[in-house]
C-alpha cells in the first residue's frame, strides 16, 4: 500500500511527465473514474478529459462540478480491498483441490505397490 503511494508521488507533477506516462494515467482515470494519482484534480495544470464525469458515470457521488474528486490511489485501494475476498476464496479453493489431488495420487501409488493375490506366511 505504501509502496504504491510512494511510486505515485514520484510522478508528480503529472503535467511534466512524458506523453506515455500521461496516457497511462489518463487510461487509469477513465477506468477507475478518478482524477489525479494521490491528491486529486489539483495535480494537473489543466484538467484532462479523463477526469471529467458526465451524466452516465456510475459514481455520481464522487463527481464534483463535473470532475471526479477522488484520487486514483484511493479508488485503487478500495477496489483491491473489495475484491480481496474473492481472490482469497479462489486461492483457497485451488489449494483444497491440490491437496485432494495429492491424496488421490498417493492412494493410487500405494495400490500399485501391492502384490496381486493372497499373501502366504
């Protein structure tokens, strides 16, 4: 969490970054419906179109005067926290399947080692 914040702070001011970085940030702003990386719209000299929200925006509560007010860092952390349970559930399910697979393969391996027919003393 802190490492993301540190890396985002290194990119400020956004307007002085190379065109490729600005394009990536604008794509993130469109996707997450946010503006700026850590401090909101004031990070931009001129607010880009990717920061502007319209009537069809799904997050009208985070829209202030036609501009998204939440920074992308906040939106990203919120998204990660809301999807963490799903990711942990999938990881746990895969782990259980792997354990059952190992147990089944051990049973098969032990069956191969047994001799056929009755044993004599």
